[in-house]
C-alpha cells in the first residue's frame, strides 16, 4: 500500500503499508473517521524501543489505500495521564454533532497497567493539534478502565465501550459520561471492544484476554445498546485466531446504497510494534444476527 502504486486500489493484509513519505503507516488500535469524502485514520504511534506513549498519529486518504501522513495529533505530554513513561492506547475519535468539535478518547496508564484512566482530548479541526483535558468523568469521578472503544449511533449519540462489555452513554458534548448503560455483557470478559449496527441489530465484538497474543475473537448481538445481549460465538473460522489479528474497530464503509461493515484488526508484534506490526482489514458478511468473515484475503479490491 504505497503512495507510488497510484491507481491500484487493493488493500493488502498482513504486510507493512507505506505513506506518502515512503515511511511505514504507524497507526495501531485505530479508528477511521470519514469527513467530506476523505478518510482519516487515527492510531497509536508505536515505537520499537518501548511501550511508552510517544503520541497518536493521523493519516488521510481518499481511497483507504494510499495514505498521507498528516501529523502526530497528540504527542507525549509534559506530565499527567499521558506524560513521560505512560501508556496511551486504543485512540478513538468522533465528531460531536452538537458542538462540531472532534473528540478523542484513549486508554492512558502507567507502564505496569496499574493506573488506568479513560482520557479525552478535543480539536476544532479533524487533523489539527488535539488538546488533552485529562480523565473522562462519570458522576464527577474518573473512569478508571483499560481497553476501550467508541460507538456513534445514527442519531449522533456517542458511547464509550469498555472491556467486559461495560458501556457509558456520553453527554451531548461528548466531554463526560452521562449514563452507565451497561454494567457488562453476561459472560464476556473480552477486551478491545468494537460495536456497529446493521439492519436494526447491534453487534458487539471482543477479543479474548491474551495480552499481545492473538485469539479467536467473538461477538454478541442485541436489539438495542442496552441489550439484552446474546452470545453468538466466533465471526472468523475457529482456530484462525481471527486471521492472526485482534479487533480494534468496525468502519461503516459506504458502497452505493449499502453500508458494509469493515473489520479493522491489528497484528501485534511486540516489542517491534512500529516496524513489524501490521493490519488486517476485511469486509464482514451480515445475515440477520450472523456475522462471518469466511476466509482470509491477502488482498482485496475496494
């Protein structure tokens, strides 16, 4: 996936991608925001030397194949939850409908994962310099959790998704959590949560708790975010370890009159997370409450 490939519109899975500068696309635990016909990819700006937080990156593309490096939109801070020798992961950005600003959420922690916070930052432009505001609060107290994701419903309601299936509804300005919608999904101890909606059904994807090691990811379905949630098993072939990847986000890819959920997964390569970690992006097939990615495609045509 290099800039020089020009008209070729293939997504290549499991190999390094290169940006307009010829450097490796470094955006893990990522999400995509579509804005004015352009796709913006936000991710963890990993290093090969340490798991300490160096920043969150932003790339843009008009085809999901050729990526332009925009900037490190949130660098390491002088102090606080994303200061030196801290961890910053799972960056997710949503445009807030009521304010028009872009709100970024992340898991911030110490190097031992013993001081978790959900943090948030804002920016008036999508690829500008984000300002970190500190921990996200619920009832005046910081939300102290690990893996997280976000989901924006069709009516603009924003949700914070946490490991184990805990879900908070965000306030109208996305700057705090207003309601604890779910205290957890029964039987789910999963991490790397992702959610999407298709034909009136909500889908909630998780990875098992195996640290950097890959596993068979699984999912639940429900008629509303509040539930009731039903375990549906795996969405990739058993034993494929989700094609050696871990869920990070499901992007609603608009194609004609349809919206195709695109699975976004990471192939972690700890400790070489900058140079050797890669991505697996695949369309998901939906049939009622059944989700499948039936086979692995090394490359596919957008």
